[in-house]
C-alpha cells in the first residue's frame, strides 16, 4: 500500500478537504481521491491528489 493525500481549496485558500489515505495503485488512488472530492462537493474547486513521494495523481488549478 502507498500513502496518498487529497487536498481541495476555496478561492480564498481555505481548505475544504485535507486527508491522507492508502491505495494499492495510482489508478485506485485517483478513484478514491475523486470520490472524496465529490463527497465534499469540492470536485470543481482547486484540488490535488498526490502520492507521499510527491508524484502528482491529479491537479485542478
């Protein structure tokens, strides 16, 4: 398992989501991260999903 982080922001910089989670693959991490963004109603906000080594999985400016 690898550790990933999902973070989403409001326009003023306030964090809407800031969580870590475990996933087997980058594809699984992308799916889990996007699900969390949808649950927080943050899928259209600036967001990122990254692996603990800094590898980008998803980025929305």
